[in-house]
C-alpha cells in the first residue's frame, strides 16, 4: 500500500487509524534559496527524507503514512528576496494544530510534525494539540522533529570532510538537489557567497548573511555527496520512526 496519506481512501484511512499507524506531517516552506536553487527546496527536502524513511519503515512492518507537505511557513527573514512567501508564526501554528486535531478526531494516536526549515518552531503547536486530545480523554502522542541539528553533524562532517558552515542554500541542499533533481540547479549561478556572519543566536535577516541571501559553499556540492546525504538522513528519520512505533501510549 502507498506510504502517502493522500493516496488512501476514507475507508483505508479509518483502517490505518485502527491499526495505530503513524502519520507524519512534513512542514515545509517557500523561500529564496540563493540564486541557484528553487524556492521549494526545504519542502522538497523534508518530503524526500520522511518519504524515504516511511518507505523503509513499512518494509519493517511499521505502518507510516506521509501527509501532503505544508508548503508555507514563517519566512520573514527572507522577505527581502522575491519568491519568498511568509505567514505568521501564529497562523502557522494554528494550521498545524488544526491538522493534528483533524487526525485525532479520526482516531490517530501517533502523530509527527517534521519541520523542514530551521526557522520553524512548532513545539508548542504539537504540545497544545496533545493537550486538547488529553482534555478529550484521548491517549495521543505528538512528536516534533526539528530540521537538521546536531544529529546531522557526524554525517555531514563525514561527507564533506569537515563540518561545513552551511547556513542556508549551501553545500547540503545543493548536493541533494544535484543528486535528485539536477535540472533544478542553476549551475551557472552556483558560487560561494561572501558570507558576512554565521548567525549564532542573533535574530537575522538573509541579506545580513550575504548579498545572495545564502550561506555555506555550494561550489563544494556534488551528486555523489547528495546521495550519501539522502541515504544517511533517511536513516536518521527511520530511527525516529522506529522509536515512535515502540513508544507505549
């Protein structure tokens, strides 16, 4: 059976809920990705990662279904660059929360929000959705999987030989794009930006990173590196799905 929620009929979805299947919402965004990558990169990447992990999980007998990717999120830091579409954090959280509420209403008890953008913070939306379910007397677990983070560091360090200073639209996203959809990479535009600072804990706007709005060094990217990243990151998400399936309600 398909791993995609949208491919199922209403009856099949009811059966999946009764079987205690895991449902994953990929939370993507539409924002500038430098001069060389399409604006849907973050949505494309998180869809790819969770879909591959779900496919592998189903091979192990874990029922996982991937919802249609949410393509919009807070992206105010990128609004100086055309193509970015930004919604408020409050609107974003409300949309995600109401999606989770709908799933709870139909009997799902293991829900996952997989963030595809480092600027998104959906922990409280997940917590509040679980609280509403608890107040209805329903045993529901909700996980928030943040984008990237320290879990990726060993993998990206191994692939590139050192920890890259990839802040946005750098070698990681470019390598994966070269592997999965090279036609989407504007090769003539790939260049190392003159990065002004690495962000740290300062709230930042993309124009402060570099004139192109990107960080890192996309010139180091290759399709071979992209393949290793996709396979490794999918394994990280698979590990999360295994743990979610094994967690008692």
